[in-house]
C-alpha cells in the first residue's frame, strides 16, 4: 500500500457514515483504491441499496478528502446478499432477506409503515416484495392498489401481483374484500406458509412481511419455520401501545430474530392551519423503550392526514410524493434498516449441498 492510498484510507476512515454508524473502511465497503490514475479512483461497495444516497455520499467523501488535501473519483455500487437467519432455517432461493414488520397492538400504523418502507427500499434501488401475513385483516391489496387474483401459470403456484414496482401477495388477493376469514390457528399458519412458498418471487433483495398484531400463531410460525433476517417494531408513543410493543420485542429476542430497530409512529401532529405541534399520543415513548432494551429508535413518523389518505386510496405517500418531507423520513428509516442488516453476518447455508440418502 503506497502513501497516497494510506492517506486516502485514513481520510475515509475519519468519516462516520450516518446509516452504518461506522466508517466505510471499517465496514469493509472500500474494496479498491487505484492510485495509478489521476485523480485516484476509489471503489465502494455497500451492503445496502444506495440509488438515492450515492450522490450525497460521494459529495461528503470528496469533502472529507479535500479537507485532507486529497482528491479522488468514486465508483459507488451496492451488493445486497443474504444475511444470517435463525438456526434451523435457511434463506429461500429467490429471497435474500426477509424483514418482519411487527407490533404488539393493532391500530399503530404498522401496515402503513410496512408499505411505505418497502417502497422506500425500492426507490433506493432494491428489488422488494411485500407479503401480507394478516390473514384475518389483510390490508396491503388496498394500500398498494394490488387488488385482483394472482395468475397461475402451472395451476400450482402463483405469480405475485405487481404494484408500484413491488411484488406483492395477500390472502386478500384470493377472497373478496368483505369476506371474513373464519379459520382456526392451524389453517391460518398453513395459509401463511403457502402464501410464502407457493408464490413465484423473482430474485428479491428484501421481502417485507406485514405481520398481524400480537404474538400468536402467525408470529410463532414465522419465527420457527421462516428464515427471518431481522424485525422492525412499530409503536406509538402511547403507554398502552408500548406495553404490547415490548411483548413483540421480547418474542423476537426469545426466538433469536434480531430486532433491527423501533419505529415510533404518530409521534407528533403538526396543525396544517397554524403549524402548532402537539403530541397527541404522548412523547418520548419510543426513545424510552429504545434505552430500556438497547434497541435503536430508527425513526419517528408524524400523524399526517396525507399518509392516511394515501394508503386508504391505494396511493401511498412514498410512491406518489417521493420528494416530500414525509417520504424522506421513510427513506431514512429504510436506509437504517438495510444498513443495520448489512452489518450482520452473511448466510452461506444456501450454498451447502443437500444430503440425500438413497437405498441402493
């Protein structure tokens, strides 16, 4: 390593990436520095999608090098790979990472958050799918305007519905919207497994699973049989919601699914007429829970009528207003989730050959 390369690495090592929480050298993102050209060329390969972030990152790193009297050009790309999952499971062939979006309580905006986070990940350049695991109360078909029955090319499997570029599937695609699912637990968990395994997902970087509220059969099936890379807990600042969110967090801890962070939804309401900020559901709940359990608070979202109107009408905010302030908040959360996942160990079990015992 020559002197110029050492100086470049030192300057890059002093810059802490806001999403990874560490410098890119330590994170292993600096894959090559070519000093045979002028200016030197730095190749960066990050483990999370960076389509919208790349320009900002390049400008910041160029400034860091400039402060050290250096200059360089940058080649920035992303390589998303399968990350470690629970013991006894392994990543599915067409899905690199599964992210569960959970809450202990209904009515906290979990499904809205799941839909917009999936769209935010897609806007950063990832291939993303959404599995609506709420069998009793599916909402993703309406939120993502993905209603309609899925096609089947072989009579056995289903093609995912595609909406806003997302691959989606839900029990709501197989029944009428007002049809109640009067099923017992085993039928519900069987339906979840079928929705996952019988859908022809196409090379997904992330599958976002919108879980029903609570810690029952669906959640247990997810944790025991489905390879989950990480979970995100959605709550409001309200004490009663936080009580149940803690139960969801502890459930994932007990089954060794890493909780990537807590999202505090409906944290504040800004009056559209006068601009007055009011904490309708309380304040500081998500931060308190974060400190208590040592899990990062990865974002706070406002109580905003535009968010509610968007998903009610199948026009989610991130898709229809990508440059709005609220969409930026969802993208910040999505980057934190993907970056935290990128720091986890890689999963190589999918490469292992299957051992088949035959009578000869």
